């Protein structure tokens, strides 16, 4: 099941080159990364327990919080 969703836009040289990314936290201790609008899976982030919250930050930063109470900071590269 899905526990949390969030999305970011990674900048490109032009508006048409921007990448729109969806993060979907699942109850299998992963956060799946999808490129929009195709919903093509681009990767996964792995946690010790279920990721219960996903928050975007400035400059391509992503914050996740899992069931252990651990907060992790991720840096997204274009």
C-alpha cells in the first residue's frame, strides 16, 4: 500500500526540459521514484522501516521520516 506521496520538479535549461518526479512511499520500506507524466519507475530509496513522511526542500533536497524515527536527507541530481 501507499503511505505518502510528494513530488518535485528538477530544473532543466528550458521549461520543456524540466523533469517532474513523483515519490511514492510503500509499505515494503521503499520510496519509489517515478518520472511524470509517463509514470516510468526511475529508482527506489530504501529505509529501515516504512517511510511515513516525504517532504521536499530547496535545491533538490528530499526529507524522509521512517518508522524508526530516523530522518534522512536525500539530494536529487538531474
